[in-house]
């Protein structure tokens, strides 16, 4: 057996070197394929993160636009009132439409979170409980919840407790 540097020239070592010489292209192809798959997985993960951020921004913009209406439309101020006499002053069509719009926005956000398309909002249940504890939102919820998704109704009802 002859030794030259770190390579031993015997039957096994020479067989390995011959195998590498014959199959180097297959090895490069395999490395390329595995590298491509890893890169595709990483790109997909980054796209998912970007989509979640984009969805969060869109939900936030819609939330801001909707709540800005309270400042622009004084007739909606009563929605935030804790003491409302619904017997003598029933819910107006404007108030009902506004609260229904908020419920639909919340439903969309809930479904997006449920399907992993939106990051979970910390304190969302507390916000839901606070909002639906008010007389007008609670009354509107009672009239529209029959038309909502069962999981969403369960979420809101649990948050309200």
C-alpha cells in the first residue's frame, strides 16, 4: 500500500475515487435538486409571512375606516353609550347597518385567523366582550347571529361571557 499525502492508494480508496469520477454529475444534480427544494420551501415560508402581514394591514385599514365613521357621523355616537333606552329610542337603520358591518369585519378577521392567514390579535376576546356588552351592539348581534358561521358565533358567545 502506498501513501501519497492523505489519500491511501489501495483497492477501496481507488474504487471510491473511480465512483466519484464516474458519478460526479449525478451528485451535482442531486445537490441542485435538494438545494432547489430547500429554496422553494424557504420562499414559500417567506411568502406566507408576507401574506399574513399584508392581511393584517388590510384588516387594520378596514377597521380604521369603519371606526372613523363614528367621528364623521354623529348619529352613530349612541353605539358606544352604556345607557341606552331601546324601548323609547329603538336602534336606527344607520346604527344597525354600522354594527352589522363591524360584525362582518370581525367575522372575516376570525376566519382569516382560523385558517392561518392572519396573525392572532392579542386581546381580541376582550375587545369583543367590551363591544358586545354595549346595548346596541348586543341587540344587533342577537338579530344577526343566526346568519353567521357556527364557529364564529361560538367564538363571540364565548367572548361575551
